[in-house]
C-alpha cells in the first residue's frame, strides 16, 4: 500500500484535509495510507513515504525538503493553496497520485 504524508507546521491543520482525501480514496476504491505530520518529523518519515505533500505554511521549504527526499526516491510537492483552503481532498489526492505515477 502506498503511503502519502502531508506535512504542515504542526500536523494539525492538514488533519481535516487528510480525512477528505481518505473519503475520496475510499469512494474510488484506491488503497492508500494518508497521514498528517508536522514538518519537524520529515526526517523520520521520508524513508517510509511514497509521496510527501507540503501545506502552504511550509511551502517555502520545498526546495530543501525535495533535496533531502531525493536520495530516498520520494517526490515532494506543495499543495495548491486554493485546494488546501477549500479542503478539496479529491483534487489533492489526484495530485498525490500523479506524483506516485511519476516516481
């Protein structure tokens, strides 16, 4: 099963988005594990992740976190701010799935 992590400042604000993504995955019979974590846990989770999405509040770290994930072959991308704000779990899930296909 593929593991998708959403990183934000504290891991709290992405929790609702994670639930929406899980609902979308379930309705489409897509088996993925989606977890929200604070960006401070990035080093601990990067080795087990298949894709990592960054919340808008930590988007400024995209370049450094992408470089840290590269040796693990893990794609890192920022969540679209509009999709994040509107809690569009289906669209954010589609973004994560596209990263998995390209990995």
